[in-house]
């Protein structure tokens, strides 16, 4: 199979590329190599930007520098069997600061991808976020010693969306979902949207705006203080990157043109405080922690019910939180020079 991955030099994209290459597929990576988000992390900008690019080239991917916000109709789409659309603006804080950039990347970028997919009859998977459900869930939480709890404990795809405080990220992610649905229903495109939860793993240059598990691990290992916005009792079902990558492959084999939650589930639900303790154990380093004011639009609790993906194409997460965080901390220790 020949797979095209947009945003393939990003964190998730590089793991999707690795998955398909490991099973012998041809992989084409398209990425604009933007430094915008990385520039806010304080890491070694040039080295961190080039790290994943070198990785995807070393595993035998074809690379094209291009921007999905421009029409996609070039040689790299030729003979492609499947498109995995990972290129995105993923951070709520950056969306608030740069709403037009967020719109162009998440809406125009997705439109361009599904439009060429429809014209060339290529199945496509789009990456969305559990943030589309909104943060109205915050009103129902019970505060325990180390985490918030909620009834129900997890949420399926029928849970109401866009409730609570809205940001440009909510709008752009949901609009992209609607364009995918429109192309499915109007043109018969075979396509899916994955609503992904808190992903983590090697090659994630997490900062204070996005990628919180990696951010906590990087700051712990490099001796930098960790900022928690609010109480640190916010809960996510974190998902190791290779598990997310495997879902794209399984969907291609027999998934439907529908929307799916892809998350770690109840077994991998963890609060920010609990995650820091797990990182402390894995790295054998006690980090410094300080509290900041809560951020507008933040979602304090979400745990995916991904049983629809299990039923439709046999996907379940396989990597435990502790195992995944060990892999993450080992990668950070081996690449300390990337983090300034």
C-alpha cells in the first residue's frame, strides 16, 4: 500500500509513518516544517525541528515540503491508496492568539485534503479532538484527593458537542468534521474522523500550549519547574502514540465512514497530578511544581468510550500508562540536547 501522511514530521504523523513502514508499506510524508509551535517551547529550535524529519527519512519515507492550506494536486498524490491527515493546529491557546491561522490550518487544510481525496477516490482519515465536546462537563465534576470524578465515567460519540466555553479551536475542529461528513454524504467519499484524546510518546516536543504529558516529562528530566493551570486534578485517558497509529491502519481495513472516539479509556484515565507522580517514578526525579490560574476553555475531565471503534474495526489501546511513560522518558534522556 502507498500511504500519504500530512503533517508527517509532527508527533502523531511520525508514529503513523513508522507504523506503516514497519509493515512494509510505502509512505509519503507532506509537511510544511513550520517552527511556529516549536518556537514557543524554548527548546533547541533547529535541532527539534529537524529531529522528526531525519527520523522519517531514515525509515525510508518519501518527503515533500508543502502546505495543506494551499491546493493539493501534485505529484506526491499519484498512486496513493490512503491519506492520513495529521497536519493541524492543535492548541487552544494558540487558536485564541491566532484565530485566522487556526482557521486556515484546520478548516482550509482539511478541505484541501478531502477535496483531492474525493477527486482521486482515495480513502482519508481526519484527526479531530475530544475538545469538540466542549467543557460543559466541568459543571458536573466531584473533586477528590488527586483527581476529578464524573458520572458517567466515560463518553461515547453520542455525547452532546460544543457545550460550554467556545474557542476558535472548538470551531475549527468541528467545522473540519462537518466538511468530512459533507464529503461522505454528498460525494460518497470513504472517510472517517478520529476524535483523539491526550496522546503522548517519543518525538513529542510538548510545551505549555500542547502535549502536556511530554511537557511534564521533559521539564522533570531537564530540571525545569512544571506549571499546572488550576488544581492539577484534570483527568484524561491518555493514549500512547503507537496505539493511535494502529487505529488508522485498522480503520482502513474495515472501518465505516463515521466518527470515532480514539482514546485510552478508563484503564488509562489519569489526572495531571497522578501523571506527574508516574513520571517522577519512571525518571527517578522529583519535579518542582507551581500553580497558575485556570485557562479559558479548558476541559477538566474527559474519558473516551471507544467501544464503537472496537466493534467496527477491532481497535483497543494496548500500551499501559506506565509502559508508555517509560518509553517517553527514555527517549527524552537519550535526546537531552534537543531541549535547550
